[in-house]
């Protein structure tokens, strides 16, 4: 690889030691001149080895001149320390940068460089700022919504103490709205906000708050593009603004599955560096009526019942899910109905292939280029009409569709560990009626390394569309109709007409749609590939020890 040319190189002092400091277009590096004379050590990117440090420019948060400083002030021993050449380095600047900690957490670290000449100090500050200004993906103006009542009700405190100082340091201006009621953020985004002023929207809260913001932004985008969201056939318009999530909720699964942690500082830093992670969105309809969008879990049966019960226990905070989880588990209800789906095609993989979606995921990248090709082909909708639906009838404890892994602190690998964030598909998991013990074993596997799909009573499919009709809304004529190969619309209108005449016992659950209860049980779901973007980069692989000096040119 060709080494980028040096922009600056100076001998500067860090904590009373002399370093050779270099800056090129991709990295800032400083090496301890004494130590590196003895070692020919290789450095670790973004870390230190044998006195060599290296930080990619794209992970520098800010640079500030430090006024009236001296290398000895830190020690508080100005009088006692013997004179050293470092004492003449009286001008200083500080570089703030991303440091990686354990479990995908990031921290803002800093290093202060002391210079002997003020002009050198100014040149360094100016040149680093020029390089940062070239990073056009970084947001400058953000619209922030804080839910003061999410999770443990610490949203405002988290923002004020942990996030706002980082945004200020990175010179990001913000307009902050603390919500006053449910759906305040959604309505403001949909109808009022002057979105042209912003480079992104930040959500401080949990999955429910994220859902509000996503609904506001997606609906606004469709309105402005003249797209009718009640139509199941329409291709939705992707949103232009990215969404940042500062986790302050009870589950925070969208943040956890896109960043790898539910740490507010880490999320703030991903926003500052201008990360971008596309994400699929499912539209949920009941006949020709739009219900909601979903990005994480659509769950009927077990997760629907857990949510319904937990809503009555909101006052308990995050613990409500565990209490309602145990209660729902013990009630052991099953539900009868029909699931039909269109399998995902192409190189989409399978939910059991162990190809985890990670930063820069090739399956997600491939799906976006496939999508571009298919949008350019006129015959797509005809082709889709000819796709064959798979139909499954049965008695289920749970019907879950996971559009992403749904990893969260309760289940670090998630409901569907190999689901992809942006591949245009959702993983449909059918848990058939089984014994309590078997179901417990399946649930337990969400918390350990065993495969939760490796049970005779669990089936899992990667799909791009699905429908569900509960048994009590089905009639024999519907089954005949389905077998005769009727199209989606004929199929649904028939179910509707026959409904009143059907004598089945209504036993029903609710759909849990990203933590909200849906008002209908018969639904049609379609995945919209990469409809939104987050300030995230997907979960990073554990650090690879590469040679940084390909970039640093030292
Ligand atoms: C024995 C231990 C088994 C533990 C099994 C844990 C599985 C956890 C799977 C979590 C999946 C979360 C999916 C995310 C959905 C979000 O869009 C949504 C909005 O935030 N959250 C929920 O609906 C919140 C859903 C929260 C669900 C909690 C379920 C807890 C089940 C506890 C069962 C205990 C059985 C004990 C028997 C003695
Ligand atoms: N000011 C407010 N007063 C009452 N409810 C609000 C307010 N602002 C937002 N909400 C609603 O609160 C609900 C829950 O919020 P949030 O998602 O932040 O926390 P949570 O439910 O504890 O976490 P999770 O969704 O991760 O389980 C959201 O559905 C949102 O619509
Ligand atoms: Ca997906």
C-alpha cells in the first residue's frame, strides 16, 4: 500500500519526554525517541507498543490549544524537578480521540503535546483542524429528543452529563427537546421540525423512543415524496437524515445490536465521528391499512403476551419484563393460525449459517447493490407476483420476526444471532406448541452459546414478506382459496368477509412491534431494504493487530 505523505513532523514533548510526532492524511502518530531507538517495535493501531502511539485522523474528536501551560505543571513539582530540555516546551495543544475499551465501549482519551514555539503549536492545531474539516460525514447540527421517563428515568441526566460535553467539544450545535408526552417527538418530526437545518436526529431513550423518532422521520419522508404508506405495494423513499441513539431505556436492543454496547458515551462518539449504518425497516399492514414500522422484533404469542402484561407494570422500570416473562412462561398459552411467507432469495444466507452481521458486513453490502439493480428493472413487481408463498398452519407458542439480531443485555447474541441489519430480510422464527421444559430449554439458549433453533419444535426462515392470520379469523373457504392459488388481495378480502360467519373460539395474543402493542392480529409484513441510517457502524470485530505504519508513514 502506498504510504500517505507527511503533512507535519516535529519533535514535541509529552509528559516531559520527547516524541517524534507526525501527521499525515490518515493518522497522527507519536513515538518516544529514546524508547524507539532501542526497539524496532511494531505499534498497535490506536494503541501503544514500544513507545509508539497512533490514532487515525477519522477518530480524532477535537484539537484545542492549551493556554499558559508548561510540561511541569501536571506534576505540581515546578520547583523541585531539575531543569530539563522539556522545560522550554511551554506552548501546548491537546488532541482528543477515540480509545477502544472492553466490550465495544469507546472512551474519549486525550494527549497534550508541548512545543517550544507558539507558531509550531498554532500550525499543528490549524493543520489538524483542516484535516478534520475534510471529514464531511461528520454532523454539525443535530436535533436531539430526550425522553425523561424512559428506562430508569435518567435520560436527561445521561444527556447533560455524558453526551452534551462531548458534542460541545466536537463543536456540534444542538437543538434539544425534552418530550412532554408520548408521541411528542414523532409528531414534531412528522409535522413541525425544520429538518433542513440538521445533519441528523438524536434519540435519548429506549427502543420505544427510537421507534417514535423512526416513525416521525419515515412518515415525513414519505409525505414529502408523495408516497402512500397505506399501500402495501409502494416502494418507500429512504430517509436522508441519520438517527443517533443514546441508550436510556429498558432494553436498548437497537443500540446494542448496532453498536455492540448500551453505553451512552460510546454512542455519542459514534455520532461525533459521523458513522453510518443502514438498516432495514418492516412495514406492517392490516389489509390496506398501515399499522406501524418495525426494525427489531415483531412477536406474537410469547413476546406479545410479555409486553401486554408488562405495560401494566411500567412503574417497575426494566424489571417489569422479567416479572411478566416468568408469568407468561408459566401460563404456557399457545395460539393457532396460519403463517405465509416469501423466502428471501439470492445470497441472503440462512438464519443458521453463523455468518454474523458485523461492521462492513458483505451480505448487507451485497444486498444494497442487488437492490439498486432490481430497482432499475421494470419487471420487478411482476417477478415478485410470481414468487411462491410458503404456507404453514399450526399451533404456536411464539411467532417471531427478527429483522436484526435483537441482541441486548438480556440476550447478548439475540433472538436470531445471524440476522442482518441491512440485508432486506427478516428471520421468521416459529416455535410450535411443546412442553414447558422444552420451551424453557429454548429460552435458556438465548443466554448461552447453544443454538436456540436446534429443536424439533422450532423452525426458522429468512423471508422478505410474511403474513399471519389467527385461526379464529380463518374459515375453511379461506384454506380452499389459498390452495386455489389466489393472490394476496383476493385472499385477504375473502378472510374479511367470512370472519363474521366463522364459529371458531377466539383465542388471541397481541403483536409486539418493537415494544408497542399492535391493534390487529392479522397482519402483512414487508421488509424495506436499508430504509433508514443510524450513526453507528455495526458491531466491530475484535481488534486485528495490523501494522499501522502502512498508514502512519513513520
Ligand atoms: C430462563 C431465562 C430465559 C431468558 C430468556 C431471555 C430471552 C430474551 C430475549 C430478548 C429479546 C428482546 C427482543 C427485543 C425486543 C424489543 O423490540 C422490545 C422493545 O424494547 N423489547 C421487548 O419487547 C422486551 C422483551 C423482553 C422479553 C423478556 C423475556 C424474559 C423471559 C423470562 C422467561 C423466564 C422463564 C423462567 C422460568 C422459571
Ligand atoms: N414525555 C413523555 N412522557 C411519557 N411517555 C413518553 C414521553 N416521551 C416519550 N414517551 C414514551 O415512552 C415510551 C417508552 O420510552 P423508552 O423507549 O424511552 O423507554 P423504555 O420503554 O423504558 O425502554 P425500551 O423501549 O428500551 O424497553 C415510548 O414509547 C415513548 O413513546
Ligand atoms: Ca434484516
